[in-house]
C-alpha cells in the first residue's frame, strides 16, 4: 500500500469531536456500550473496560473505512476529497449555527450547508453504510461508498422543509454528549428495541425529530411542519409529500434560537443520543455519559411528554405557499409541504388547512400551558416579541378564570 494513503478514517470527524472538549483538556471521556468479551486459551473469559479517556484522534474511527479497492489499485479519494469538502463547509456552518445571536450574512450563507453535512454524517458511520447496503441489497464496499457519495443528500429536502430550532445548554452544568450517530432520530413510537440494527427509514414519519448536537452548549432540533400543526396525530404516519431530492426554499427568518433548556432536558437529549448510539458515546466529563442515573423517568415514549422538543409553536408561521420569479422570466413555487404547481393538491387543499388552523391554535395553547415559565426562543422575524406577548396574554386570561 502507498504510505501516503490515509488509513485512519474518522466517521465522526476530529474537528467535530474537538468542539466537545472541556477547556484546557485534550481528551474525551469515551464509553463503549458493548465492550468485547474475550475467551483465553485456558477458558478464562474477561470483558474489556467499557470506559477510557482518549484524544479525538483515537475516537470514532475505523481503519480503511472509506478505502476504495480496484484490484491492486487502492485509493482514499472518498476520505480526502469528498469528506474533505463536506467537512470544510460543515465545520463553518456548525460553528455559525451554534452561536446564533444576531442575523448576519454569514448565517444566511451557511444555512444551506447544514443539510448536506448532516446527510453525509448520517451515512458515513458504519451503521449508515450498513443501512445503505441493506437498502440497496449489495455487500460490495466500493459500490456502497459510491452510493453514499451520490445519495448522501436524500434527507436534505425534508430537513429544509422542517422547523429548525437551536437550543442552548449554556446555563446547565450538564452538557451535550457525542454519539457515534451524531445525527439522531427520535420518534416516541419507535424505541430502539423495535428498530433493530441497522435501522429503518424514520425521517418520513410525521413525529420524527432530528437531533444534532452542535457542541456542548447547543443542539439543533428539526421538527416536521405538519407535526407542529397537529401534535396529536399518530407519530408513525407518513408526513405529507415525504420525498427526496427536490428543490426547496429555506427561509432563515423562521429559524428559532435562544431558548435556554433546563438540566433535565439536556439529560433527556443525552439519553436519546445514548440509546440510539451503535456502540460509543463520548463527553467532556465522565458523569455526562450516564444521564439515566440522574433521571426519574427514562421510558422512551415519555421523554417528550412535556413537548420540550417542540419549537415555540407561537412562532411557527401558518404559511400556505411561497413563490418567486427570476430575471430570465422563469418562476418557482411550492406550498408549505413542497408540492409544486401541477400537483393536484397545490393550492387546492383548503379543507386540510382549515382543519390544521384549528389544531394548530389548540396546540399553541397546550404548548403554552406545558411550557409556562420556561425560556422562550426567538426568531429573526420583525415583531418576534409580539408572539411572546400574545402567549402571555393567553396564559393570564386562563389564570383569571380559575
């Protein structure tokens, strides 16, 4: 083999891991959820230690994971070129989103780089590659890598259409952890025990939330718009117009940020990450690796029973469609669920909208009562504070009726 080839391939990149290091530390606390048991020639059995401290260079990697082999020809082109480009753009976007405070050009420019990076991260792990092999019916590693490089953006359409919120743990003593599946799906009706390795396609399900820690103090949560309009629907039904590879218009003004979540909520996110991990989780401190030790309830179905994973429902707009024209005379349009002109339901689904208007108003009120006294998120929309006022007036009105 060529000595210039890279053989240590990180399926969770080092730059991402380093974001979770404690100040002044160069090692992460790594927990092996399934430590290997070895049988010696004399019949003695022992299990390797499940906990160690290691630098990011020694965490979340596999030898030659992305190596392409063509007879005697061996190349690490996937590792160097494909992931090199994705990681460069992703690192900038993750850093920008983890520090949302004021609208600027950098935020708007980097928003579009988050879904491609998340897609690559979702499929570059050993589990992601095994999932692709399962879906495509191939055992050939070269073909699987080629499929990944061509299909890694298949989730980007539905992510872009979702409601984005970046929550903060800056005021908590517990911080977010890293999983070997950093882009994690949570659906209250799909516990890990019912979704055996390498898993099934979850994102198309209405109630599936995407959870992606951006660092120890911030986490991106994406919720399907349809679920915010009616959270009482069956979470495992398929969302409207669930699809892949479609042009989507993302509006930066709808991204929510600034909500300071509480310690119990950080623990719940960490538990989700840990339960959905394939083998490894890591953290800046050892005690953060064991969220279940500090929680009263750890049942999968009740982790979001207070709707803490939902964005601020008072700040989710009830739009019907978006359209735009170009200088060359062409145009583009889509309704809130990505259906374009020519689709039989485009601008012709008023009965559903009328129903969703009612269910969304009811959901807003329930969310306000469940989240009373909690930190609230913000958006870049003009007049954002007005929705806080509306919510507080509603809570005051029901308080007076008691």
